[in-house]
């Protein structure tokens, strides 16, 4: 029997959504921990086939971490 192949874009979709959620949460609390976690989760999602979600997660996470590094000395 032939196995049903799941398209690659669906394999990493949940991982991509988790990455986006971590990235958005990092804006409000624990930017280093959640930002870095969101970046790596987005990287895994992009490798599993959810390229757009993974890249968005990596971009948002990178933005939060850089913004935190720049603004942290002033607060």
C-alpha cells in the first residue's frame, strides 16, 4: 500500500505558530529567553517546511533581542 504523504508545509506549521507566539510574547516579558527561543523555534519550522512562519518568527525575535540590547542601558 502507498503511504499518504503529508506536504512539507504542514509538517512545520505548528512549530512555526509556536515560534510566532514566543516572538510576540517576548515583546512583553522575558525578551532574551523568549526571543532566543522564538528564533530557534522559527529556524526549526523553516527547516521543516513552514518557511514563511519560520522566517517571520526569526525576524520578530531578532528585532526584540536587538531592541532590548539597545534600550536596556537607558531603563
